[in-house]
C-alpha cells in the first residue's frame, strides 16, 4: 500500500515539474499546453498521504512523506538537460539489453 502511494505521488510530482511554466521559463524551454489542471494533479499527489493517515498506517505515512520530500528536492536539483541526458542513456542501455541475443 505504501509503495503504491509513493509511486502515485512521485508520478504526480514529476508531471507537475514537467509542465510547470515557471520552471520551463527559468531553463529556457518552450511553454507547454497543460493537459490537466494543476489542482487536480496536486490532489492526486496528496491523496495517497491522506489515505495512509486516515487508515492509521503511521509508518507508511512517514515513508510516503519522506519519499515526497526527497523526490521533490531531486526534481529541483536536477536541471532538465541533465535529466534528459540521463533518461536517454538509460533508454539506450535498456534497448541494448532487450535486443541482445540470448545464449
């Protein structure tokens, strides 16, 4: 349950960072059309924590909160060009691994 909550929230935070107009402007990227309103995505990011807290799962809530804090700082710390370069390296290596002949 905690893993799913963390995953949902982290994907929401990543989506918010990807479409944030101020972040895009500060890195000289072109503006993007936002497909979903930001309050909905914020609600989706915070909802798993509320569910964990209301379910009385304190350990899960603390882990969820810590993961959000760490991931949020990582998003702020890594500029988009560095992220894109790392993402492309990972995709390239995964494609090499998937296309390798099996022995």
